[in-house]
C-alpha cells in the first residue's frame, strides 16, 4: 500500500510480469526451464518483488548476477534454483556453495579452486560451462573448449550440469550472419561436450531476443531479461514479434508529485547554468526527483512528464534531486498532484523507450538506473 508521504515511487504491475512469462511459456512448451534474469535489481523493478511474482507464474529458476543478489533472495525464502551468471571471487566460493547456487565456469584456475572447496566439504557443485561463441566476454573460446572441459570434468565434486553461451546480435536483423555463426558454434560445442562426457547437459543460449524470435534456440532453458519486464530488446524485435503475437506488457510506472507551483517572469532563468530563460510570464512546478532518482540529466530542456493527463516539458537542467517543469497551459494542476515520468495517465503515455531515444541510450539503462531505495509497490 503506497504511503501518502511518498514523494516519488514505482508501481509494478504483477499481472504484466506474469503475462510476459506466459507468452514465453506458450512459445517454449512445458519442458523448457524458464529462468528470468533478476539481476540489476530486477532491471529496476525490485529484486524480491519481481522474483516472487515470476515464481508465482511460469518461472522455474532465476538468474542472478552477484552473490549479494543471491543472498538477498535466499534470506527472503526464495528456494528455487538460482543460476549465478556473473563473475565471483575465490573467497566467495564457500558462501556460493552454502547458498546452493549453480554458477558459470570458464577457466581451469577457478574450477580447481571450486573443486578444492567442494572436496573439503564433500559437497558437489552444479556448474554450467560458458562458451564464448562470439561475444568476447565471458566464456571458454571454442578452440579451447574440449580439452578444458575434459580437465574440468576430472576435478572432484564438480558436476557439469549445463552448457551455455550468449548472443551478441539476436536483437538485430533476422538470421544475421553473426547470430547464425554463434548458434552453429554453440551447437558444435554442445555436441562435442555431451559426447565427451557421455551424457546430456542442460543447454541454454536464449536471451530475450532469441527466446522471442528463434524457437530453435530454446533448447532446455531460456534466460529472458528485459522482455520479462515487458520491454523489447530492440525495435526490430518488437516489430517482428508483434506481427504474429500478443504484445509484451510493460510493468513499471515511475511517479512523483508536484511539491510547489510558482510564477516566473519574462527573463527569469531556470535551474543551474540558466540554460532556459523565460520569454514570457510562466507557471512552473517543482518535482522532487532528479538524476539521482533516475531522471536522466540529458532530459534537461527536452524531457516531458504527464500531469492531469497532459504533457509538461522539463525546463532547464535536471538537478540531482529536483526538476522544474512548465505547467503554464495546465490550469488545473495543483500541488500534490500525481506526475507520471514513465507510464500512462489519461490518454498520454511516456515509455522507457521514449526516454531512451531522447537521451541516446537503451531502455535497459533507463529502468536499471532508477534509484534502488525508491519505494516499489506491486499492484
């Protein structure tokens, strides 16, 4: 229940989150593991609340990026399988095992360190091998893989459970050459690894774009990220997906309220640097949010918010925790009125994609940069 004293808050639609996972489930069928990524505070949607909502729907596992995220989930009685997809330090291995995490391995030195600890505790670890098929980030290079996988498989108390890669261009044009090359390399890697180990592995490579557009990439597990929250990884993916499928539903609304209304005169400058100067008498309103909260400074003099169902432009520079807006044409605006930064009010909508386009970035950055301590309400 939202507090009347809140000056800025997020509303997260549970139904939208569950709708998005149902679309994935319809595409994958019942046998594929759905493991949404809840890293980066669940893409700004709130780690615990989003995780709980996903698990009440179609999610089987969750993907986290850090030990801190995994710890927070376990402390809040999230007992499903957690796959740690980010890097970790040797000194964190003992806690990783204590939290019953699955995790990626891609080098022998770390694998040996893990094995030494698992052997001392007589506690097997379920590991997933990460293959670098073209991202040049994490992963075993394909020309190294078989010898390295064989060496890792011989270490005690390491159970190689899965094998994975990550696509660099799945959100681009359909079946582009880079994507096809990565998929081909991954198929070759998994075939050789399973033959060498003599058993099947959990194979996974599908991020949001691949999970939406390429059913042949579903394999045994998918790792939807941004799309689980109702945002598309690219405009190209959106257009292709929505030609034949129901749209994803964005679940996040970012709101604040007017804290002060005042009149400024012709010639008055607004905010730091005086980058906006009034040409006429104007009515302006003060919002108690700024770039610390996730309202990007690049929206200075160009961003818009919604008040009383109408758009209002940001005037001058966005400050750390204050922003001025023009309400000269919104005569019924009052102090205390709700203001929408991301979301819908009346017939107007401001999307994360709109903000991303204005500041020259992607919707991922817009939502993940919203202040983590901001109240989040799941409705």
